[in-house]
């Protein structure tokens, strides 16, 4: 008979059941139960000042397998996810080879069978993520892909992106956009007073917001959904908020560094603060 766990005094948040309250949870055989069974050893965990939530899903991770396991792999990445309370991860196609075929998707899912969290493959929008021709969305969906994205690269061809939104919707695939106007993003940090002071070429906020505007316009025109990845600017946020009010099927995400850090972190030529999109201003952070 397995050990029971009693999680006490935690803030229980369960959006599906509209629950947000402080309480206790009893877990037996890996499942939440309502009553404690007699005769079982119970391990008590004091969760005061902690949140108790359903397993979280990180919808934008870089597991790098196959091909770049020296950066991360499925086992190490999912162990880290599980340690942080994430029971599922959506892995981007920035692998070698790119996840643009059924064979690569199959391999990822096969290796994920022993992972510490569920792995949901995100396949490439275009073959080789080169932005010229679409991948076989139907085959990728059948293989287990849940979304498509040319992660780390924008789809520069607007007609190709339009076709992506329509085609992906037909197969129930989400479309995740890396919104970046490449011609404006050849710098190494946010364009502003810090980049000027450091003598570094900057990347204006317009490099992101121009493409966010395009994605919203295409989603509105086609009536199909689009998801904007790693939003970093106030202008992009305003565009997305306005579009949602109009009923456009647009959603978005950001990441912790964009709402905790600013371009000031690059002072002293701190390469740990170099990323894409770059850290922005305090106004953007807020």
C-alpha cells in the first residue's frame, strides 16, 4: 500500500473548477482523494504561503533533441520542468534536423516515453524553417505535433503566413509566431540610451511590433487564430489588447525576463543579458 500525502494550508487554484481557496489536499496512489484511508501512512506537507495548482504546461521550450544535445535534451529538460511543477512541455523545432517531417516528430515522441513530463512537439511551419515552402501539416498532426512555428525565425513572406493560418486551422494546429522584422533587428540589444552609451547597435521596438501588427491583420482577415511568442514591448501588448477587444483570435505569451529585467542589465557588456528579442525599457517591462 503506497504512502499518502496530505498537502496542508496551501492556496488551491483550479481554474477548471473555479476554485481559489486555502485548503488541504490528500493524495493517494498518485490521485487526489477526498478522504484519508485508514491504515495508511500519511506524509504531511505544509504548503502555507504556497500555491497548489494542476500540473502546468510550458508551451515554449527548447529541448534541442535531436542534434544539439550539448545544449539540452529531452530527459534533462523534462526533469527541470517537473522540478518546477510543469507536467507538460511544448518543444520547439529548433533542432538538427529541424522537426519538419513525421520521422523527426516520431523520434521526439519515442525518446519522450521515458521523460519526466509529457512532451508536445511543435513542428516547423516551413521546410527547414527557411520560410519558402510549407511543411506537410496533415502528416505532422497525425504524428503528434500540436502546433507549428519557425521558432527563432519569422515567416517573412506574408502570403506564406496567410496560408499557414488557414492550413493549420484545418488540421487543428496552433500557429506560434516569432514576430521579428529581420531588416530592423541586426543589432545586439534594445535601441535606446543604454545602447548609445555602450556604443552598441540597437534593435528598435518596431522590429517586433511591425510583425505583431501583420500577424494580427492576417488573423483578422482570415478569421483564424495566431499566437504571438515572447512579447517584449509595450506597443506589441497594446496591439494585442486592442485586437482581442475587436474579437480577433490572437493570444500571446511573454517570459519572466521581460517582466523582471530591462536593457539596463546589459550595462558592463553583460552577455548574460543578450537575448532575442532583447530586453527593453522600464516602460516596456511594466
